[in-house]
C-alpha cells in the first residue's frame, strides 16, 4: 500500500506535470486573448480562465481553474514529499513556498472577492453596491415602515425548470424561462387570466449575447403558485425594469425585481460634495473627486475619493469611476472592490525574491571558485 502511495505521489509531483500544465495555461492565455474581440472580455474570462472545464460537443478539456489546481497540487506535493531538505537549498524551498502562497491568494480572490459599482447623489447615503455581472431575483417586503426586507435568490438558481420553494411566504416560484439577453415584444392578442402584469401584453424573445456584457439585458418568465388565485400566475421580469411587479400575500405587499446582485457594506457612505474640473474650452473632464462621510457604527469620519487616489476601509477599496449629471443634480459613481487575497501577491513576491537572493548568495562561493 505504501509503495502505491509513494508511486502516486511521485507521479503527481513530477516536474513533467508542472511543465505541461504551464504549457496548457499558455495555450489558454493565447486563445482567450485572441477570442476577446469576438465574444468580449467578460465572456472570454468566464469561459477560459474562471471556468473549470471547456466543453465542445462531447469533448471536455481543463480550463483555467482546473489547470491552476493541478499546478497547486503538484507544487504542494513536490514541496512536502519530494524536496531534498538541506541548507544549501533553503533559498529554493523559500521560493517554492512563495509560489504556493501566490496561488493561494489567487484562489481566495476567485472565490471570495467581489467588485461592483455604487452610485450616490449629493446629500444621499448608501450602504450597498451592485455587482457588475451577477444577477439576483429580489423579493422585497414593502410592509415594514421605513425599511424594506429583501429575500435575494442568487443567479445559480435562475435557470429554466428551477423550483424555488423556501421563501418568506407560503408558495413557490418556478422559473419557466430565463434569458441572459432578451427583448420584450408586444403580443397581438390579450393574455389569459393566468398571465399577470407585463405577461399580459408582452413576451420575451432571446437575443445573442453581446460581447459587451453591460449591453445584455436579462429577462425571465416565472410562475407563482401555492397562494390565492389573484396572485397565482405567470409573471415576466426584465433586468432593472420599472414599474416593478407587485403582489400581496397575507396582507403584506411584495415587490419582485430582477436586478444585479447587491452586497451589504458594514458601514454607510454619505456624499457631501462632488467636484468636477474640465479642460479649458471643453466639456471633457480633467479630474473629479468626491467628499464623503463614512458612518461606521457610532463614529463618523471624513474621506476623499478622487482619480488615482482611492479610499480603503475594512478591506474595501473605493475608486472614483465616473459621475452622472441630470435634472436632480450630480451623482458620483464609485467602483467598489472587496479582495480577500489583495495582500497575497505582495507577500508572495517578497518571499520569492528573498528565496532567490538567498539561493544566489549560497551559490556565489562555488561560482567564484570555478572561475578561479
């Protein structure tokens, strides 16, 4: 048994595995970069780098995450079981550990980090930000005074045939259709009694995905059941659609929305002033900044977010992304990033550099003696 175990470890930690995995990563990098012009940056990233497998008909190939996992397991096995531990190779061991730490940071970033945008008007506050790409079905209880209670259903459950029955009210939701990009068209006839709201007059037609993901508009057709007859029926939702779809259950008013996934901040950001400077004689923005007040628990503090000078707080980074101007006044738009693995690349790079320096220092006497 131990012989089989040792043989398996030798195969897993073989340098050949690392070599061919790196070659395959280069192939994925080239294909993903070239195909961006046809399918867009986001879809190329999701298809080739953020996915586990590539599929074409009945052929399955490892994508970026699977390949990096193979590299990680190979490096760990090599580090723990196959390395020859000696003072002379201490620099290589430190470098090896730094590479493993770098991959750990990548996995943390891939699975636990989030990024999106936050728009605030002057004088307003916000404690949430919306994801750039991920969607959610929001069921909002509007019966509470001065606040809304939201039940969010993640996009992993939003697919044709999905049944959602663990809700805050009696009844269930069945997803009849879900389109990542679609367009509403008006029906020629009048719908039946089972059609509610938008479904009475409109239907959805699927459209090809646009290579610019922000241009895609998702839509879904769902069926509510298990409630009274006035509520049971088929509803149609469009991404960020207004007016919203409403229904009543047990005397409570509910609102349904298909929107971008929202993340809750552990603090609140208030925009006190937005300042924009333009190039002389033009309307082109030269610079812009936002003066904010961060309300964190019982304490408040002032902050500034401007171009090339982000604000960092509790692991969140706020970048000055853009702004909007309208009849209601000015509003700032922040890019908000929560990256759990933000420090790992810095720490890992320092460790790798130290390891290489130690290795070169230990090899220096032998190199000098050879030259003499």
